[in-house]
């Protein structure tokens, strides 16, 4: 079965993944004369830097997401299909998806990364990751549900398990979610749960290394630690988590922490795709590419962002950091190079990453920022963080909603989106989707084998 998109005389660019890189590439190919097909398992773009605020009940999911079809509704050369990429057949220039197969002239993998559990099955089963909107909603529900259960549980042991929050990973996401939950503890619990002693709620941030924010300056790392400690977060270094059993996080040094809210934000790995393996994969299952983001040895296939590993950039011989700016810059240059290829111009431009800086927010008036040789902390860094992220959100409505939400929270000290909502699908629909996806995949793979 093929995806029903009419083939024209135009060259077809298929983009897998509508994250920051994939979206930028689709936008920059406007007016290129090529047909652009975007494939993503969701029908919306999400803004990853603010997912933690959805998880901590600070923002509504709709504030940082935007439907793909609405973004490109006036473009006749653009097509969107909600599907998952399953396999690629480079010799036939065909991509197999969960809804059928599609041919391509140029195929770009921009599906980003997923959580890396480093082969620990117990951790993978029980920990709460925070890479996607649905995972953030799951964390929000878990946090709020555990607070409700802590009010009525039978034993003190169970109550402490419910009130202990363990976050594994001292990167930007770990630091930011630890700060956000700490502010919930300080400002929300005394008002919403007046008969609960907030001092019983403990927030642990575990890092296997010797400092927070390893990708930022030592000055910013130290200041982030100072901020978190002042907010009551128990930060522990040299703590490698090995397992999770009986509601306890097991640590390599023999210690353990009881918790029913176990967050895992320690490490990522590239999204896998059948058909690209062996020597074409590097560290963290990232796809090896050359300085033009071309997958080595495969005609017409490219990869950008977290999903690729480029070692040709002299400034980054071990590959670029898996940051949003890398994906955006690679997408912009790839759009230019694809236009050149389409016009028969062989003078492609190699990619060189320009570091625009890094920043992380810990809480109200507390943030750290590294911009070139300038390192700033506190209110100025927090203000910079607000401006940069507000500008990056898609849609005028979303910008206004987020700005007004932040202003309200700053004045009232109140995160107002504290609803527990479990989304469900009718059983009939769930079974039909599963059956159709399995049937289409089986039929198409059998057809490929026959050919």
C-alpha cells in the first residue's frame, strides 16, 4: 500500500520528523519548486525547551504546540501525513511508514532523539521520561495524583514514597524540572493542600558526574547548584542509578531512595530506523553524515539534528552537541544545498556550527546563561531566557498566552493548570488502529520482498 500523494514532475523531499529542525527545513523549502512531504507520528509541532513547564502544571499543552496543517495550510507544494517511519529501502528510494510506503528523491531524517535507558529494563518500565508532550502530561498527572493519594494513604511509609521525587540527570532538563517542582512545593502545596506539611516533600536530583550542566561553563554550573540548594533541592553527585525495585531507586554505591515519582532525564539516543545500520551508525545510534549532512554511501538520504553525527566540522571532531540550534542551523543550510542540487549546482556549502550560547532557568529570577565569553546569572539571565523562548514559540496566539501566563504566575505565585486528565481512546478505535497498522506493514514488507 502506498501513501496517497500524487506524484508530479517536481522532485519530492520527504522529511521524517517535525521537530525544530524538520519544521525549519520544511519552511525554508517554500518556493523551491520541490514537493515537500512531512511525516510525523503527531499532527502537531511541540516546543521542546518548555515541555518541562507543561509537566509542572505551568503551561497548557496547547500553548507550546501548533498543528502542522495549520502552519502550512496555504502551501500547495506541502503535504503532511501522520505516521511513523519504519524502514528505508535506499536502492528503491522508498520509505516504509506505518500507513504505507512513499517514494522520494531526497529523504531527510530529522526525527530527533528518544530517552536512553542504557539497557536497564526496570528503569525503562517504571521511570517517567520527559521528551514529548504526552510524557510531560504523564508526569503532570503523576505528580498531582501522588499528592492527592498522599492525603489519604494508610501508612507513613507509603506517604513518604508518594512525596519523595527523584530526578536522574543533571542536564538542563533535570535542573529546570527540579526548580519548577521546588516552586510548586513552595507556592502551591501550602495553598492547595493546607493540611499537608510541605516539609515532608523531598526533591532529589541525582547526577552521575561531578557537576550540573556539563555543557555550560563552570561558573554557570556552580551558580545553578547554589540556586537549587537555596530552593531546597537535594543535589547529589557521583550517583549512578542501577535499578528501580519495590518503589526504590537503587544507586551503585549501595544506597537507595524510596519514591513513586521517578523521573529519568539522563541521556538520549537517536531514533532508530530499519535500513540504516552497521558502519552508518555512530555513538548513541546517531547516523553518520558528511559535512553536507549526507548519509555516507546512500544516494539522496540526509540526516540533521539529534539524529545525525557529523565529525567533519573541525571545531567538533566528536560530533555536535544535541541542541536545538544545531538542528535549526543544519536545516537552514540543507535547504540551501537541496535547492542547489535541484538546479544541478554541485558547489554545496559545508556545515559549520555557530554556537549562539546556552541557558537554563532554575526558578523565579534564577537562571544561568553563557553567551560567547559572557556568563551571566540571576535576574538578567532569567530575563534573557524569557525573551529568547517567547520569541521562539510558534503563533501569535501562543506567544500571547504564554506571556500572559508567565505574567500571571509572576504576580500571583500561582500555577493554575493543575488538572488531572487521563486521555483514553474507545476500545474499538484502539483495536482498529493497531490492526490496520500491522496489516499495512506486513503487506508492504511482503511486497518489497517479492520485488
